[in-house]
């Protein structure tokens, strides 16, 4: 399996486990260096970014999800998304255009392929699920309570995967009864 197929399958698995519905916001952060088995930030690859984008775009499009793509720390982990997503959630636009070595190759692909891309400073913990490809730290973007997912697929290329979803907070105490369908 190549990385395009791997990441497409991964997005589908996360969406299923997180019970994402049409229009839900998914955040993805990715190190193309890690996908190649290298240290984060040392071997950014436009080609690997393009392969990953193809798989993500295919799955997100099929599932009709909204997407935010995290940039690297050189852009303060700002996120690329569609203008319509920014406007819907009231996110604040910031001014930068991701590049392979300042934002990351995967974020660069997102910026080049979204129909009306914008860069936002943060998404205020609005994502209902997130995928971290290679240890780039996306947890701050997922709505609390963040619950890790146990995936069948735990790598893309040579990069380790960590994924998480949102779960409503449990309130009450020993007498509370919880709705198991939304856990």
C-alpha cells in the first residue's frame, strides 16, 4: 500500500470511530519528514505532501467533512482551511502562505488545493476529531474532552499515528445515567 492509500484508509477509519457526520470538522497535522522515516523538520517533501493530500482529499470529499490542516511550528501551528469554514466558526485569519520549509509540505498542498484557502491562527478547539501523523501535536485543536482512538492502522509510511476524538463531558456523579450512544 502506498501513502496515498494509507492516509485515505486512515481518514476513513478515524471518521468511523469518531462517528463523524457530514460537515464535521477534522484536523490533520503531518510531518512529511516523519513519513519518510526522518526527524520532523529535516526532510520536507513536496512529493510526499502531494501523495498525502490526494488520499486525505479523497476521503474527506467522500465523507463530506470539513478540514483544517495544521502548519508546522514555523507558522506557530496555524491552520489552513476553507474561507467558508473560517466564516462559519468565526476563526481569525492570519497572514502567511505555507511553504514546504515554513508551514510544511502537507499544509502547502492544502493551501494550493483548497478552493478558497485561508490561514487561521487557531480553530479554538472546534475539531471533533484529529489525526497526528508523525508527532506534530494536534491535540490542542480538538474539542474537549479529547479521547485517544485505538486504530488498526497505526502508521503512514514510517510515521506513527495518533488520533483522537471529542467526547461530551460526563457530568453528575454516582447516580448519573449516561447516554452510551454519544460516548
